[in-house]
């Protein structure tokens, strides 16, 4: 799957589970996650955990 398709899957996963787009979250190195072979869902979970607002609301460490 190409990067654009991978990003679309990550965005749809985020919208489906949180009701917000990945573009509503803090800046994240999406391309780095893609290049590392991370699945889109794992990248979304990592991003949400690192996001100050969403991480706190969802029980993250911040």
C-alpha cells in the first residue's frame, strides 16, 4: 500500500474510533511511521497517546 492509501486508512481509523481526523491531532511524523512499517492503527494509537489533549482524555500518560 502506498503512503497516501496508508494515510487514508489511518485517518478513517481515527475518525471511526475518535470522531476526529488525524489532522485534528498534534503534528506527527506520519511518513516516518509509514517508512518504519507501522500499521496505520498502531500509528494512530501512538499519536493519540502522545497528543496532550487526546492522550489525557483517553487515559494517556500526559
